[in-house]
C-alpha cells in the first residue's frame, strides 16, 4: 500500500513587516465587538486602532459561515478569549497509521510556534492515544524541554474510559514558559498485535478538562474538531512596577483596576478591583457590582450611630429590590 506522508502544523506568522501600526491605549469608536460567535474584548481587535499592539491583532475571516477568528495572520483559530489572561485555540493532532502487515501508511506530525503568549502549563496536558503508541514532545522557544509517554494495551477490554494512566491513553505535563512544541509519534510493534481494533496512534496537546478518553477512540478517533489547547496571554514584557512608570502605555486604564504580574512568562495583566467587574483595559470599563453597593450599606450601618456628632445631621435611605442595592444619603 502506498505510503502517505502528511505534515500538519501550526505556525504563528509574524505580522507582515509592511504593516505599520501604533500602540493603541484605547480603541477607536466603532470597533467590531465580535467575529461570528466569538466576543472580542479589548485589548484584542481585528482592525487598526482597535487592538493594544500587534500581539493582540486578530483576523476575522468572513469567508466562513459563521466567520472564524484567527490569531494574528496565522492559521491558528481562536475559540475563546478570557480577560483572565487565557485563550482557547486550535490544537493539531499527530498520527501514525499502519496496515495489517505493519507498514506505515500515514504519518502526521503536529507543531506549534508562538512569537507571543505561552502554552498554559496549568490547563493543558500532552496526551497520547493508542495501544502501541510512543509519543514525544519537545520545544526550544522560551523554556527548552522534552517529555513523552507510552500508551499500550493488548485488548480493547483492558482499557478504562476516562482514564489516561497508560492503558490506551497516557498524559504528561507541559512546563511553564513554553512557547512552542513539536510532537513525534512512533510504535513499538507497528500495531501488528492490535491492528484489528487500533490501527492508528494519536498524540496532541489538549485542554485537560475538555478531553475525555473513550475506548472508542482506539478504533476510530472522531474528536478532530474538539481538540483545543489554552494559551496564557499578558501585556508586554514588563512587570507591573515597571509598566506603571509610563502612564501613556500602561494597559490597566480603569481607575478601579489592579495590575498582576504574569505567572507564565513576562508581562502583566489587569483585573477589576474587588467590588467591580468588566473590562479593566478600558477607561470606565470596571463597573461597581451589587456586592460593592451592599458593602457601602454596611459602612453606613456602622456610621449611623455616630451621626449626631456630625455638624450637619443626615439620614439615609436603603432600598433592596431583587438583586440591586439602592442607597441615597440625605443631608
């Protein structure tokens, strides 16, 4: 049987050198807030003047129905963006397939290389599926590393669903600080002992909580479109202390926001302060929550016993309607 070789990969292509952009601390009016089903919050954006800097450029491809979002000008599809500093993107799958005589008939490798952002070490696992599968992963951008695992079994009845402990499925961790990976997959006996129920082995990086192994994956792997991984994103390469020295480029724009250093690689990110929620990267983006208002009510309860000591007596009115706290202070 003719041997088929395929190369699958993911490459974050650098923004074209001909593109000239200026860092935008605030988006211009009218920036698209979504692409298809994906909500796009600032600092991300799809056109000039709508994203913080080139790291946060997204491409909305309207040739798809519904439109799809891609990271920069790459082929990495974006499925989810969280202001908590994480992003869900495409994960390609490495694959080896053999015929009954043990000849390799398909060999796909998977790889990813990022110029910005990092592969989440807390949300992802390197995973291999098969009953005669040796999978290795390594990277050299950011954190240099190499790891792998072996998935083995002699009959389909010996594997357990939802278990990746080595029988039909194995997993290992991704180290912090990794910006790339390359996956290689091989076999011990070319699947000759298990070809009747497992002719192929698979390996990929996947969001741990989103993947559930099934013995059916050994016979026919059908989860191609559901294998996603999580990236950690942050602003710039500076710490909070360094970034605050330049108010014009400091990304935490709302007065009710706080800065946190990235825990996976350099840079920082912003959160709304306690009692506020919304987008801390926008001026006025953090709005007071009901909890914040109720805390103010508690403060007034402490203050009221001493009101007669003030030169101008006052009263207050507190009204609770459904989930909203309404407070008025009358002097």
